[in-house]
C-alpha cells in the first residue's frame, strides 16, 4: 500500500536516550528543558528571531488571532486546510474569502482590497503547499489600511523567500508540526514574530495568562507542548536536511515521470527556496481526477484531495462565491510523497495515471 504520506520515525534508540533524561529529571511538561532546547535549535535552523513551541498548529492560529486582537472580519483564503477557517470562527471573527490565483493557488493579492470594509481587522493567508504568498504586495495593502497579517505556514517549514525564512513575514507566522508534516513532533506547532511585545503576549496566552505563580495578566489558554513531543522534534530535526533532499529528488523525478500525463502543476514563486513538501497535480476536469483516483485506489495507492472542498462552500458558512478556488479544488490531487517513497513507486504511479487517461 502507498499512502499519501507516511510519518517519519527516527531511530528508536535516539528517542529513548531523550526519554531517559525525562525520567531522570521527572519534568514532563510546562516549558521544560527539552522544549527550550527545541525552541533554540529551531530558531537556529530556521534563522528566525522569536518562536514559541505550541501544542499544535491550530492553537497557534488561535493564539495569533488573539494576540493581535483581531475582531469582526478577517480576509482569508478559501483554498487551505479547514483549520485556517475554523480558527477564525472559534475566535468569533468572520472569514471573508478572497479568491485564489489559478497558477499559484495562493490568494490573488489583487483581490484583497475590494473586500476591505470598516469591519476588517486582519488578513490570514496560507502559503499553500509551502509556496510563498505574494508577501510584499500583501504587506503593502495591510500597511495602507492598518490591518494585521498572519501567515499560516503549516506547509512551509524551511521555505525561504528572498533568502529569508518565510516565517519572518507578516505580524505573526504560524506552523504545524503534526505527524503528517515535513518536520514533526507527533503533535505540535509554533508561532513566529519579530516583535518582542507580540512574543510576550503570545507567551502569556500559551500558559493560561500566568505572569507569576499567583498572577494572571491575560485570559490565556493552554497552548503548551510536552517534553516527549519536544524530544521527537529534537531527534527529527537532525534528519531534516536529509528529508528535504529526498523530497526534492522525488519531486523532480515525479516531474519526469508524469511529463506526458495531462495535468498541470502549480507555479512556485520564483524568489523562493521551496521545500517540495507536497506533489499536487491539477487535472483538466473533476471527471479525469476521479478516474485517476479509482485507478490508483484499485492498486492500493491512496492520494488525497488537498484541498477539497473549497472552504467557501463549508456547510456552516454563508456561501461567498470563489469560482477559481471552487473549480481548482475539484481538480487538484496530491500524489504520495514521503521520505521512503521509491523511484519505482513513482514510476508505477505515473504508469497508472497514464493508463487512467487512456482508458
Ligand atoms: C495541518 C494544518 C493545520 C493544522 O495544524 P495542526 O497541527 O494539525 O493543528 C493548519 N493549517 C494548515 C494549512 C494545515 O495544513
């Protein structure tokens, strides 16, 4: 069986060494030494100024929205994982969808301004598949209108834009370290900011608003993560360069193998160093996509429809038409991609895709 992804598991011995330390210290959570060490090492690896390690990528989004005091309307993308939209709803804000660019699948920055109203307080966009948004144009629009910017960088680990970490952009960037992501800590996430005052606020929010044992400065939440999760991150981080290199190799091989299949690929921002974290292909029609899925599934290969459906059609929201997102999400499929995927697996997938189209 070939699944869309397979979580990376490190050498168990290395993980156990960290566990022994936890048993010695008897310190399991609440900002322990492994959490601190992971934060330091990640800041160095990513070359970012500030970050906080959190329980998951969804609480990261919620803490970001809360820390910036966003209210009322937030302009966001209809083409992302559902957590991008639901965190806005959980913070009692209204998601206002800007349609995407059919080439990059990120929000078309030229569509943002028309959606700004007196109720708009922020912009929350996803670097879809790790492909950087048009960060400069978005920053300009935000500054002009006094809006805050959050980037959901759940797919964007290790991505650089013009030589800098993509997490350096926006008022806050967030990411996820969930088991299915390129770098993971089983469950986990993070927030990034360049502003010390925003960092302090998020650090209070992460820990119930405690500013001392008997002092509570903010209505916070529990956004912490444990020593066990941090240990997984510390072990996995050592393998990340290798994982990044294999993703690139696999991705370039897919490019060769599917060259004659009738699909197109999203355009990756030319000023970026991408992480090749996913392998999305766009079919000419939903019917072609479905034929491909049936063919692959019948050979125990399970791609995923990332992202389907378009978030603009969620049943609990009033429909805000986004024709491009709604069209593309019906035709886009992510092919399997993980560290141990072999060349012959990729060749097999390519042959099945061709066979599905020639049937
Ligand atoms: C995975 C993901 C999230 C949620 O992260 P969790 O760590 O699973 O909570 C949010 N946004 C996007 C775009 C994601 O892919």
